[in-house]
């Protein structure tokens, strides 16, 4: 009976670890997306500044 209880707890711990790992991965992907968006915005602003200075 003790083995069954240990196996049950081990499976729950494994499932929780998997879910936490997936949520961390999703958070990282969203963070990278925001960083790339910031780079694109900065590049566009720099391009506008160059265009204004040429006029």
C-alpha cells in the first residue's frame, strides 16, 4: 500500500513539474516576442529620424 501512495505522489509531482515547465517556456516566448517588437519599433524610429534629417 505504501508503494501505491508513493507512486501516486511521484506522478502528481511529475505532472506539476511538466506544467510549470510549459508555463515558463510560454513566458519566455512572449518575452522574446516583446523584445523583438521593441527592436522593430526602435529601427522604425531611427529610420524616421534619418529621413527627417535628410529633408
